[in-house]
C-alpha cells in the first residue's frame, strides 16, 4: 500500500494493490471523516506513483501496467481534477505508451506538467496542460522536445520557467526553458553538477558539485533566464541550501560550509597548532555575532509595545445617580455588570478597549433605564470635546460673492470661424489658431509638458499628462489649469463621451520576473477631481474576453457586434446583440474562417464584416464582405466579393454620415482602389460599384468629416504621396506630396487637412496645412515634432432640414463670405504694399546716412591727400602693366648618352 497527502487539503490519496480477486485501486479519502471522495479501479498494475500539484488542485497517478503476455510493461497516467465537481478522472497515454518515464513534475501553482520519457540516450520531453483553451476540461499536449540531454525537471517556484537538467550521465547539461513561449532561453553546462536549487523568489538558480566528485567542487549562481552570474569553488563541498522565506522577508542567504581541511590549512598558515586548542574553552564576547546572524534572532526579538492613542474607545455616561463614596463600589459594580456583557473592561477603570465595541456600547446603552428616574445618556468622549468647542453665540457663515466661471466654449464664437489645434514639439505644447486666410497659425497658449496631450470629446478641455498625474486646461481667451488628477506614472487617459469622467491608467513592472505587472485604473469626476472608483491589482485580474473573439460597438445605438470563432462542429458566426436586453437581432453563420474584422459606419446605419476564408486546400485564403443594413427591416445581409477575390485588402473606410465606402486592394506595388455605394439609384437595396482606380500609390484612406472628399494617402513606403479625390464627381482634384509624412488629419469642418512628419523620422519634422481640394496653404517646420491634434467641435444644433435648406441657398450665403475673402485679399495686398514701402524707406534712409558721412569726411580726405580733392578728379592716365604669373612647373628627365657628346 502506498499513500500521499494533499499539500493543501485534508485529503489522503491511497493506492491499494491487487489482492486475490480484488483489482488494484486509487482512493481519495477525506480526513478525519474518512469519507471516500473518489475511487478508480486499476487492472494488471505493476507499479504506481502519485504526484500532487502544489495547490492540491490536481493529482497525477503514474500507473505501470503489464502487457497481456506479462513480459513487458507500459505506462499511463490517471489525472484527478480535485477541485471540480465529482472529481472527474481523465486517462492520459503518451504517443508511444511503451516509453519509459524518467521524470515527472507539476508546474507550482499552475495547470501544466512536464514528462521526460523515452528509451534513447537522448529522451523526449513533453508538456501538457489540464486547462485547455476551449474549456472542455480535456488535457492537451502543448509540445514535445525531441532528443534532449535531460533526466531531471526543476520548475521555478512561480511557475512558467523550467530547467531541463542533465545530471549524472549527462555531466551537468542545463537548458533554461520558457513554457509560456515554448522556447529555450539559454543552454549552458555546469560540468559534473549534482544538484539544482531555485531560490524561493524564482529569480536565481544555484547548481552545485558536491564531494561525491573529487574535483570541481563548488557552486554556480545563475539568473532565471540562464545567465551565469558568478562561480565559487570549494574543496570538499557538502551542501548548498537556500534559507526559507520568513513571512515578508525575501533575502536569500547562502550557507557556506567550510571543510576541516581548510580550517587546518588556515591554522598552519598563521602558525597555530590546532591540536593544542580546546574549542570548548573559546567564548565570544557578549553581543558579538562575528557578522553571522542567528537563526533564533527572530524568536528572541520582542514585539514593540503598542499604546492606545486618542479617545475613540472612551465612553462618557451621563445621568448616573449621585451616590456617596461608600456606595461608589456598588454603583461601579452595576455599571461594570451592564457593560461587561458587551465588551472587556480594564481593571483600572471602566474602559472600552476598541472603537467598534465602544460604538456598539453607545448604541446598546444610550437610553438604558437604570430605574424610573435614571436613564443613561451616552456620548463618545471625542464628541464631548467637539461639543465643548461650539461657540455660545451663533455667527452666520460668510456668503462669498458669486464669481461666474469662464466661458470654455468662447473659441466657438471666433469672428473668423477659425479652428484650433494643438501641437507637441520638443518639451513644448502649443495651442494655435488655424488662420488659413493669413496663411499662418496664430499662437493662443504655450507651455512646457512632459508627455502626450488629448482633447476631450466635446472640445471643452485639453488634458496633459505628467509624472504625477494628469491635468485639464481651458479658458475663454487663454488656457488656465482647471483641475489636477493625482496618478503617479500615468500612461493612458480617456474621457467619457459626456466629459463627466476621466479614466487614468498605469502599469508597473514587477520587481520579481515571475510576477505579472501591477495595474492601476482610476476614474475621476472631471469637475471635482474626486476619485469615484479605482481598480488595482495584478494584470491577470483584468483579463477579459476569450481567445479569438472580436467585438465592435455601434457608434450610435446600444448594439454590440460579436464574432464567435469556430468551435468543434459549430461554425463561426457574427451576431448583433441589443444591450442591455441581450436580444439577438441578427446572426450569420460563417464557414472556413481564417480572420474577421468589423467596420461600423459613423451613424451606425451599416456594418461591414471583412471575412478571410480558407480555400478548399487550406493553403491560401480569399476575402469577402458581409454587409449588414442595420436600420432596415429584419437587418438584411448582402455578400460582396471583389472582382478578384484573391486580392489582399489593404484598407477599408466608410464615408462619414454617408452610404459609400472605399477599399484599397491588390498585391501589386501599386494597388487598386474601388468605390461602392449601398444605396443604388434604383433603390433596389443592392450594393453597387461606382468605379475602380488602377495602380495608385496609396495605402491609407482619409474621408472628410462631411463626406464626399477623400484623401488617398501613400504613407511609409510611398513617402507621403497625396491624392485629393472628389467621390461625387469621381475625379482627382489635386495630387501632391509631403515627403516622409506619417499622419493625416482632417479638421472637424472638412475645410482643411493637416499632414505631419513626426519624430519617427530624424529630418523634415513639422506639418503642412492644405485646403480640402489639395492647395498647400502654409508649412511649419518643428524639430522633434511629436503630435498634431485638431480641436473637436460639438455636434451641430441645426436640424437636418435646416442644414438641407442652407445647402440649397448656399449661393446666397456665399456672397457674404466671398466679399469677406475679397476684403482679406485686399488687406493682404495692402499689407504687402506697406511692407515693400517700408523696406524702400529703410533702404533710402541707409543710403542718405552714408552720403552724409561721406560729406563730413571730405575735408579730412583732402588733408590726407595734400589738398587734392579726390572726389573732383576727372582726368586720369591709363597705364598698361604686364604681370608674369607662374601657373605650372613641370620637371622632365631627359636621358643623356655618351655618344652624343
């Protein structure tokens, strides 16, 4: 009989071998009730071993069974899921069940295990998980490593990392393996290593060669990922032990064992005869520990005394009867009897030791009737002090005069109807007006910032991010700090759609590599700065959703689009679900799906689902679209395939507030761009293709916020090619280039476009402002340019009918604005004339000044020339002078023969 205790629960696992006609069995018994929780009968058993997982969640029973001939054995595992209902059991057999099991080890606190198996000199190592991704409660194999020099497994105490060790016959081969990534981090060797020990935190590993070998004795210290940190050699090395962690102490201490041979050698070197020394006669001075901490220090330390502070645990009982001194003990006994039923009273007085008991005593005894004429009135002592501080005469509070706040939407009333934008360059953040008529920006506010900035959705606030937290800014004419939000090392922020709340997020790297990083999420009230809710903890606690799923919210309605991948015999599907009722509005099954992406139209009228499907051979994929008409009856679905369904989809974009969309597709260096409409001229409810542009240098699509106009942008590899396209007329308005452009941003009105080159490039940093039809208005260069953001505008208050009326009468309104534009143009011309006139006047003033100086120096010049007036010289004599100049010198050796003499 063999048995094994659960490491976490009072459960005993028993193996009972075969006896007469009774088969062998494994039983799980609850102690001390001896209730049998689960039993499994086993037949033809040769041997049995049990392996508990460290949390007691799983039990693996290795069973060696005889073959039918009884000449050989084969091995399998019985896996007990202890914490699941009815303790289900699963049978696991290796791919080759005749393989010899060399080693087995559970992941500490985890759900994986590793097995070394095989009969070859280089066995195999298989990894399994008892928690599958599909939650089917089936054990699944993760991978198998072939031909490894390993015969022992050493898991990190925190899981994930595993050392595949080849001891004894493998001479200390070490492989540091990451089971999460299923890859080897490092391979190393500690020649003749006999032991491997992880430190309790999982940060370091010690390997040692003990005195079973006569050479190479000592130990090595490695990092968790296989880097050798240092090596110590010790003759006659016996033991290497990690000190266990005591509560919150996390200081690993290595026990250094010195051999008697070393002691003798040291004594001989300093001239001491060790045989003449009585070790028992040596005494260490009081208080001296020679730098070696005692293991009993923790036991000898006394806890510091803790004293009660404040008066939160003191009761004041009024309205007690007035008694003479001789009756005080009797009254005290009555009061003690009353309150001793509710708490512990100190011996030196009627004291209540803790605040909760004091509050309970006040609640239970306030109004207690001692007799008809004596009723207790109980107050906390702290309240008595507060009551004593109340002034005898009431003074009305000072009424502060009302100070109206700034109009944070004042910028919307700009007479020139300009838009604002914010840029970040270097350490500065600037808010500017886009003054396109003046062909330059106008500065509104500038300050130094540390990180990125962000506008709130309805445009009221500008948020900045700092090391200490976040801040919001706003104002009528300039930007003032309105509120701060403390959140150290904040990394991300976001506003709620209505600007009522601000969410801040940060993640902090763990000090221990086996731990996950810590996440902090705060939700602030924007106006008060108060933390309304916070979420803190390990990143593992914030994991949401399943693997492979895709979700997308409608931008206008409480409708959630869900993509559920294939599972077993169930096909993949896309579902539209009404929230919060969870009513399924529409569903579409999809087959042979490789990938899926969803694109909502800005009004939530349409949903396009891009579906990549496998071909029959499973070697390649092709793409199609499922188009959902959300606002139509029963939500009809239409299938769209490109002319060449094998084309790769590079980009997809809906027209804002419209019914058209554009697709960039193709595998050529110059892809094609196709335009479609889901509202045909005949109102048949069929999608129709408008046109296809062949061979365009584009890989991104940027629709104007008002629709109709589209920028076909070639970023990255296309070096900033821009094509301004009119989708109504299906023609190109202009082609341009912003070399190395990284970003394209339409302004909220659709009148202007900003293209920028950020600091991902080292040169050409800055931004260009274009008109909607592709005319370059102005260019600003900024070193270390990081960010460009237009200030959002709030939704229009005009009804749809009013907007249509304005569009019909646009010519009547346009006369006013054309006149204003003409005035601005004339003003610019006048400014140019004034500028040229000023430059001319400055030039003439400079010439006149030099003429004046020339006249003042005339007498001095005549004096220096012996009375000759050089300014009046009219006759002169021209002489021709020849000047020789050596241009080049060449040396040449001429051979000389004697016969020429």
